[in-house]
């Protein structure tokens, strides 16, 4: 008899949910993770710290209140790193307590140390003092997450040349900053530091940013960031980063040079698999450290699963949780519905972006007819009350069956609002539900009714002309 029915390597969102789901099925479950890292990358250097930092930035700068109280409005003039990190430390500490309580309540064993495979059923757990013990399990779940990828040509010092982990440990708010990479993480930090008053330059080798988002939403985001003095250098690559006593000098392949206090690289993520000794379990990872899985999150070895960022896209905390639960259910033959194809995406820039379904460009490329309904926050009483005159909600609707093809939101509360559209789409509802529904007033959720009326009026006009 093996030590556990299921052993999870990694205590991030995916690992937690896999272990707890197995425990609720009456199975013996354990989690292996390093001391002081309960909650994984998501809690300590990723999702939770960055989103807490964003909340602190919005509160202390008063950025969202400036339309009401003037462009000079600011809750605190001299914002320090200590002001920002104190809130983060508080939230992280509370979340660690919550996770520890959940694991204890569900009788999930927590094995402190690093794990590596000895064979396909055995994992060696090495504690902080170097002592090692072998732990066996019928099923193993790899949920080790990722770390920021660091180009070999760049010399990181975690003080002036940073990645998305070390940026959380900066000594002071930089007066100027270069961010290399206009992906999700890069743009989230670009908007945060711009809100703090840093002069930010974003360098991106592609000709656009966040190309998977709605084009109109991205244009709105660029407008707002430029209004915060962000400079974009698209179609540019970094040739070198020079560290000097007074700051950094970023040299672009085109010959341009950018002086700044600090440089932050956002060059993708690398799977944390190099120390797992995957080959001993009959597994391997690609050059980015990612493990391939099937639709049930099984690896090439059927009793070993992998979930979360370590398997690649979409690499979201929300999807990782569901992957962990699904993997545990599948391992123990518990009926489970696979994750739906439609997943909401949230990007915590300032302002927020969130969407579900397809974009206008994707529908056009696929020759799928659609009509657009738009609601703007400035037309909503709630939008005026909270001082957001720039937000918007866009519905993409099929004229044939009136079903929602996509929902795109930009502005305050976008990542919350998107779930109304997600629920309607997931249940196969039509835009008529949103037309007939009663929304609390005044709320931002009312934007769904306004956009639904807008699109149905357009469809009605087209139908009348067709008749």
C-alpha cells in the first residue's frame, strides 16, 4: 500500500484544488512545496501581489477620482514602496492562513520541502535541512508553476534590471522605467508605474500589443496610457542593456537609446520542471519547461497529471483551479464535465480589460455575420457617480439566432462584469434575455441592457430593410 492515494507537487491554485478535490472524495492526499511558499507563485510573486499592488496604486494615487476632483487630485503625494508593499504583505499573510486552514480542514498532508521523481510512483522530498525521504502515491499531480524567463544576454541585478518577480522588491518608485514586452504582465506593470508618475517606455518587437484582444479596446487602452505619459516603441528589439551608476541605458537594435532608472523584462514564463527529474518518471518537458497533457490533464504516463501554468496556455489562476479539480476527479473515476471552451479572460491593466468569446476580427476572418451593440459608462448613472467616463461594454451578436458571440469590456469592474455575459453564453442564452432582464439601478451591470437594446435595434432595422 502506497503512502498516499494522490501526491501533488506544488501548492498553487491548481495544486490546492487537486488535493482538496481528492480529499473530499475520501482519498488520502498530500501536497509537497518548499518552506514559506504555501500558495505557490500565484500567491507570493504573481497574481495576488500584483493585483494587490494595483489596488494600492489606485487608492493612493486617487487616479480614478481625478475626473471628479481635478487632475491634481492625489491621496498621498510622496508614495513610497513601503506604502505599496504593506498592503501586499497583509493580503499575502491572510491568504496563506486561509490556504493552510483549508488544507488542514480537509486533512490534506502538507510536506515541506522540494520534490523530485525517483520513479513514476515515488517522489523524494528534501526538507530545508537537506534530509530526504521517499513518498509513494498511486497518482501524482505536477503543479509546480512557472518563473519569469530571463534572456541569457541580459545581466539581471534585481535592482535596476528586473523581472516580474524582483520588481515587487524594488527599493523605490523609479522616476523612469523601460518595460520590455507588451504582453499581459508587461502592460499591467506599465499602467501601474505610469499611474505612480513614472515615465514609462514600452518596447515590443511585434507591431501591436495584446493582439488577442478587441482592437477598439486596445486602442482605448493605448490612449489612456499615452495620457499617463507612456511611450510605445513597437517593432523594436533590445540589443543591450547597460547598467550605469546613475541608472540604465537600453540600446535598441535600431540604434535608439533609452535612459531610465530601471528596466523590467517581461519575456514570458519558464516552467519550473528542471529540478523534478522528469526522466525518472518517463516524462519530459519542452524548451520552455512545459509538460504536454491530454484533455483530462494526463501526461504521457497515465497516472501522472499536470495542471496550471506548467502546461502552458491559458496559464491563469482561474483555469488552473478548474484543471486541478478536473484532474483529481478523473483520476478517481468521479464524473466530471470538462472545462467549457469559453473562458473569461481578465487583464488587470489600468483600466481593466476583460472578454469572453470571439473578437470582431476573428468573426470577420471566419466570415461569421455579427452585429455590434455598445454601451458607454459615460451614459450610465453609475459611470458618472464613480467618475469613469471612458469605460465601455461591447456585445457581438449573431443576427441569425441572436446568441452572443463575444463580450468585451473595458473600464472599472470589467473583470467582474464579464461574468454576466459568460453566464448567458454558457447557458446558450440570447441577447433577448438581456433586453428583458431587470438590472439594479444605478449599476455598471446596466450596461448589458443598454448594449443589448443597441444591438437589437440595429438588427431590427436590417430586418425591416430586408423585408
